């Protein structure tokens, strides 16, 4: 790639940063920063490469969507938004990795889409939800309760990780059984 604006750093040459630091925070220095990031598990295996106009917010989203997978990260920030530069760095890192990270392949929706709490329905909830006699209001209430249960489970995992960040899910999405940060 012949790009005079930025030298693409090798992923292997970048420093590992803890996803959640010793004070329980995400890297505050990445707030409102444009960049590419690699997310690693506890064994420092690359699971996802993404880019964002606000790396901090994106990292927060990935953490609630994949709380058991986000332990280390590597980041390259750039000054101005430039999709071709961001795409170039992302492609170079995936290529350097030698294989497509799981979060950039079939599991990509679990990293980039709102959490579908309906996937966590118990059998009893599924029967209740599919009951032809249940009205829309009752369905929404059921989905909201399922979303709240899934939210509580996520927050519990994050608490055990020592996270001190304020995590607030969009309340309007819960009635459709979805969880996403506000």
C-alpha cells in the first residue's frame, strides 16, 4: 500500500494494553479518538479487529457484547477520519495474523450487533412468547424481563472483572429483546 499519510504499524510491534486497567477503567486516553484496534483474549489470541471514530465507545460496546473475551488490546490512532487508511490497517493486521479472527468471521454479529436477549429465553418463556393468546403488550413485557436478566448477567461478569465504568443500556430497545449501550 503506497500511502504517504501513515505508515501501517505491524500489529506484533504494538504494545498490549489491558482492556480494563487496575482501577477498573477502559483506556480513557482513547475517548473520541479515531483508530484501528485489535481485541485479544486472556491468552493474547487475536479475536477481533475493528476501527472506529470513537475507539473508547466501541471498546465499551465490545466489552458488554463479549465480556469474557476482551482482555487485551492493541490500538493505532489517526488524526483525521479516513476510511481507506482505517481499512488498510485493519486488512494488514488480519493478514499479519495469518487467519481471520473469529470476531471478523462467522461470530461478527456477536461483536458488532446489539445483544439479542431472545437467544437466552428459557423453554417456559419461549412457550409463553409463542402463545397465540398473549397480546403485544405482554410480549413486550416478557422480552423486557428477559433483556433485564441478560443485562444483570453481563453486569455481574463485568463486576467480577473489576469494571468501574458506568454501563447503561438503551431502555427503549429492551421491549424488543435487544441490549445495546445508550
